[in-house]
C-alpha cells in the first residue's frame, strides 16, 4: 500500500498528476551502482496507483530497471508557484507490442499522432516497452500560498 504524506491526500495527488503535462523525472541505479536520471512522459493510473511510461526497448534505462527495480521520482511544476509530488518505489518493464501505451502518451502530451515525432516513435521497426512505477511512498508539496506575493503576473 502506498504511503501518502505532505500537503495532499491520495485524491488530490491523482488530480494534480492528471492535469500536469510535465515529464516524470525518474532516478535509478546502473549495474555499476551509479545513479541515472531521466525524464519520461507518463500517465497516472489512479485505480492502480501507478505511473505508466513508455520508452524504446533498447534504452539504457530498460536494462538498469531489469537489474535493479528501485526508483525515485518527481513530477513538479516548472513555473511558480511550485508544487508537485516525489517519492520512491519499484518499476517493472514489459512489452508494449501494439504501442497502445505510447499512443496514449502521444495523445496526452502532443494531442495526437499527427506529427513527425509521433511517426518516428510509432515506426514499426522500433520496439517499445511500458514502464510501470509502483510507488511505495508519495510526498506532495504546494508552495502556492507561501509564494503568493513572490510570483510575477
């Protein structure tokens, strides 16, 4: 069961994640015990309480996560007032043979598949995987009130 702490309850976290259109930043370990950070498009499945991401099957992170499934993550606004969620959990990697996860992410972030980037990512020669992040702990913060008089209009 995921532990939620900080400003928001589980429902407020899910609402923030549904509205946010910034990538999730994911940290993991390399096989040499180094740290690796990357940004991925995500969707949040509130029923499962999981982040769902996609990437190329040959991406370095796929091997890293198969070797060590522990991750840390953050989804936060890039502009004031700052707010977001961060946490830790575990990741699983599986096939996205029909690229349905990728198609959903293209809709979420680009509004559809009618772009050169979408065509490149959906190329039949490109193998895709889905990464599911199952949070163990989620911490939320919201600096809206404390930054009220510090944000430029």
